[in-house]
C-alpha cells in the first residue's frame, strides 16, 4: 500500500478543522484495515485495491479492465463483504434486457378478483453493483445503466425510482479484441471515474495464488465499514483542501489531451483524435482528494494528482489509427503528458 512520505504531507492544514483532521486519521486507519482484510484472499494487486477505494470514497464508479482469471470479480465481491452494504451481481450477456437490470412491473393478484401491477426491483437496487463482464451486452442494455450511474435513479414505465445511497457500480471488462464483446459507448465510459488496469501477477504472487486457492476454503472477511460511515467519509473527502496550483495543474493536463487545442504539444496531435472533457478535471481533483485522505494527508499534493491521472485519462483519450500503428496507447499518452507537465512545473 502506498504511503505519503513528504514532510509536508502530514502537517494539518490551517484550513482544515480539527474534527476533519481526526476524521482523516480515522479514514486512513479504516483503509489500512480494509486492505489487510482483502489481503487475506487477494494476492498482490495493492494498486488496484487503492484505486478501487479512491473511487468508493470519491463517489465514483470504477471499470476494471483485464483478461479473465485475474480475480477481478473476486476482488469486488470481497470488497463488498468488508462493508455492511447491500450487494448484487449482474452477469452481462448478449441477451440481457434493460428490464433485467432495472426491474419491471408485475401483475399481482390482490384477492377478491382484483389485480394490480407492482414494481419488482431489479439488481441495480443495491449499494454496490457488480456489473460482471459489462462489455458482453449490446449498447441498448448499456443505456439502462446510464441513468443509474449518473443520476442515482431509474425510470421504468414513466415512473422514477431513487436508488439508495451509497451507490457504486464496479464493473469488469475483458479486452474488446476478444470474441463476444462490444465496445462500451463513449458516453457510458465517461461515467466511470477510473478505468483500472488489472495486470498479470508476478511469479512469486502466482506461486502464492496457487497455494492459497488450491487448499482450504478462503476465509470470511470482517465488516470494516457500514453505509453511514461510508457516507460520512465521502463527505469528508469533499472537504480536503486543494491548493490553487493543483487546480491549475489538473486543468492544464486535461487541456493538453485535446489535439485541436493550442495547449496540446505537437507530438500529441497525430496520435489523439479526441481528448478528455471537463469531467476528467473533476475526477482528477476528487480522486486526488480521496487518495490524500486515504493516505493520511490533510491536503492534496501534486503526487496525488499524478497518481490518479492514468486511470482517469486512459479511457477518455481516444487515440488515432496512427497511434495504433505505432503501438502507442492512451495510457502511454497520459503518462507522457503528466511527466512533461511536472518537469515544466
């Protein structure tokens, strides 16, 4: 797990009340316990766990990208186990219909010859929703998730139903090059705060996985947080102070991703078709706030912005055919932009 090591990272900000300082200390301790619990069943993946928790406490949704077999589903389900929250899993398939997600009206017998329609809630009515293999369903079904993810509500047969808070969509996705998958619509991709890359484990980690998963049953995990505490920590994250130069860095970084902008460097223009929008700036700031609080810092530092830049930008920077032919990915573009902007500063 990452740690803030700068000497100014742990000095309370004058702009932060004493109660919030104590609350940040409590959040850091809760995060450490949560990571320790997940470590009982998940080998490695510390960065993935950190980025998932950043999304949770920043009120964002996360999309985990990786090939099958890397414990993406297990990680999300066990993360839900550490919290006293309602959890549901939606297995996305090519024949999944919108009503399978949101729910539908069902005709019920009321007795005495009377019948009426009652709304049966779908699996989206939970605090944590695991959208497993989300890119295996076509765009029509993906549209059913948009309102829930953005507005925290669903509309069925002209009636609107509000989802309980906290509400998170944690989705898994296989690479689009594999058979039986569909590219997610850009509008839906933009609703995910982070795209988290899940890579293959190291050799030592893979040996540990072989030992732990082929023996006795995996242990049950302790509940660390409840819904009320999660909501309180979410509100706390919003109050973490951000220096003015951090806001400027986030805006300058996002503006450089846009090839038609005068701020974009010359090397980027042939490689990027579309850059990130203002929502990327919002998620950079919120992600940096959440990371600072999780690591026990009382204000946002440049290191926090740099740490969240890649998962924020990798699905919002659309590369061109030229980039693909040269083997340049959006993640590499984001890394280079961050490095160049930090050197200029």
